[in-house]
């Protein structure tokens, strides 16, 4: 016996696929932008091939001169990279948001409201990208980072970043933000707002939780190489795993132990 779908179900399915297609296109374009290293001296593939051990990047030419144009390109590099890395992990809450709006009074605007929600989510990561750009500039002028390779070139400093990221995995703030990220239905019911501005605020709110959950992990890019594809893909997959697999706290704590151990090894090996 075949089960026919009504017009409402077909419309909902169509809108869900429109959202999935839009998200996939955004991730694809952001991934290509990051891979090509637009505005940078080398592509991400080149930097990945030339990556050295943690804290010991390959010696390159003189660092880039920071001006407002270069700073803008570095900011865009960070933000577009965050778009590519973090948008897939936002897909569950985005799809549920679309389904909920389709069943409410704003069903005619469900798709556009969902894209607005995603924009708000990405605006939260834009704020992180601005801070990351500032930190990259400060580490370079302080002589703590290799400008051309965009990575920390001091084992003790890299070790401290690993220790900080590992310790944050055990924090109550990390646990609270992760719970919100893993419970999209609870989040949407507790923060529901009407209209496009409401969708934008909801997206920013969810992005703030995601940022609170993942900012320390993203800081590891300074250790492994900001444009190192292995670290970019690995961190993106890890963030997705934390939000989807059962018992995420076990994964977070195990990762914290590994990061702390690596940080201790780096800091002690540099003085022995």
C-alpha cells in the first residue's frame, strides 16, 4: 500500500530541501574560499604541505605588513573559515526551526526566516573572527607567531594554549553551552521570537551558546596552523561529534586530558 503525501507535507519537504541546499552551498563556497586562501600569500593547501611541528613552523620570508586591507583579508579569512567549519553543526537546529515556523503563523516566510536565523548564528562567529584577527596581529607584533605560516612559533606559548583549551573542556560554562547546543528543541521553545528581527536574535543567541562551547577549540588553530587543512577539518568534525554522539561529556573530558597532556609535554620539553 502506498502512502500519499498531502500538499502541506510536500511544501514542508520542499522548504526543508531548500534550506539544506542553501546551507550546503554556503559551506561549499566558504570551503573553496578557505582552500584558495583568498588575499593570503599562500593557499591553505600550500600552508598545510609546509606545516612543521607544533611550535616550530617552517621559516619563511618576512611577515606581511599589517594595514587595513591586510587586516580585512585576515578577518574575512577567519570568518569565512568559521562559516565553513561551524555551519554544518548548526544544521539540526536550523532544520527544526524551519519545521516549527512552517507550522506556525509565519509559515509563508519559513524559508527566509531560517536563512535569517542562520545569518544571526554566523554574526556571532563574526565577532569571534574579529577577536581572532586582533589576537593574530598582537601575537605577530609581539614576536610570538610566524606571520607567513600563521601559527605560534614558540613551544611554551603553544603549550599554554593547549593547557588552556584542555582545562576549558572541564569547565561548567563549556558543559552548559554544550547542553544548549545539543537540545535544539528546548532552545527554540525557550527563546522563540516572531518576525525577521526575532529570527536574527535567536540565531545570534544560539551562536553565542555555540561560541561558548567551541571558542577554546578554535583557538587551537593558532597552535596547529590557522590555515592547516588537517586542523580545520579535524576541529569541524570534532565539534559536530560533540553535538551529535551520545555521552558528549566523556568525549569532552577525554579531549581535555589529551590537550592538557600535550600542553605539559610541550612546555616541559622546551626547557629540558
